[in-house]
C-alpha cells in the first residue's frame, strides 16, 4: 500500500516534468529559431507532429507502452506533451541545424547524438516518473522510431523547400 503523501509527491514530479518539457519547448522557439527560418521551423515542427502523434497513439493502442499519468486521461491514453509538442519541437530544432554540407559520417554522428540525447531524456522520464511505462517496448525500439521520424521529417522538409526554392528561382524560404 502507498501513503497519500508519496502519491502526491509523485504526481507533483510528473506535473513538474510536463511543465519543464513545455518550458524547454518554448525556450527552443524563442532562442533557437532565427526569424528568417520561422517558415522552415514551422514545417519541420508540423511534419514531426504528423509522425509522432499517430505513432504514439498506435503504440499505446497496441499495448506496447502506457502513460499512467497524462494530461487528457479521458480523451486519449497517449501523452500529449511528449508526442505532440516536446518531441516535434526537439526534432525541429535538431533538423533546423542539421549539418547539410558535412560529410555523411558527421551527419550520421549528428543524428545519433540528437536522437540519442532525446532518447536518453525519455528513458530518464520513464525510469523516474509514471509518465511513460514500456510494456512490450524498450529503449532500442524507442530510439529506432525516433531516428526514423527524425529522418522522415528532415527528408520531407528537404523535398518541400527544395521544390519551393526551384519555383521561386533559387531563393530560400
């Protein structure tokens, strides 16, 4: 049995982590996105959401993971903050500064560090809170899904802005 005090402290920790995720996300918007790249940042953010939101819902519905503490427990069994805002924001920032002109080796290391860092943060959240519980899931699958989502987002933005630049005669968005 648990005492009420421990449950209240745990709930406070989860809410604190969620608030911190939102604060970090807003800080990324204010500090990491140059004004001349707002359109690109928006496309990166939205394209990441298109991937992470359905993927998160699918993983929960297939009982690969649960989110015992979540923002909208009646509306969804998924975690809104991480799937719909935090991961897309981190992915957007990492893709915004992707080393396009670097060697393939440096690009691969950049991707592994960016996705690995986010995966590490999510593992800390999983271990220390009730926000994420892996049922039939592990850190490697989490890393692979985030890695694929990161690259799909980047490839989509390259395609989108490449086509836009061609139509505008080479000007950047």
